[in-house]
């Protein structure tokens, strides 16, 4: 795979709405080129006869049955809330 260019780095930064300096673009160009060259080494690995796999082990997620249960009272739950108002959890606003 070809090296990544400074122009590609600037395009990626612009697309992500990230302001970067020319010095940062140079550094990121070198850093990402190193990552790409390292990943290219995977092409040299002999995978003949190796079955594709999704999971590395035979472990599977163990999920409990989704059954309704009785919760404690609202007051008991709100005792642990760091901030509450009118019987609800109060959290900081994340929208302008």
C-alpha cells in the first residue's frame, strides 16, 4: 500500500473538523505511514489452510433470561442519586 500523503492527512482533518498545523500534518503523515507499513506485513503471513474465525476462543456470552422483576421503590433508587429533582435523576445538560 502506498504511503499516506500530507494532503490526505489535511483532508482527513478537515473532514473531521480538526484544525492541525503543518508540523502536526507532517508528524501524522509519518506516524500513519508507519502504521500502514506495519499492517502491510500481514500480507506476508502464510494463512494457507487456516479457517477464518470470528472469535479466538470457544467462550460465548452468557446472558440471563430477560424476565421482568420487581424493582425497589423509587425512593430507594433515588437515595443513591448524586443529584435529583422532583422524583427524578438530575443530570447535566449535554445539548446547547
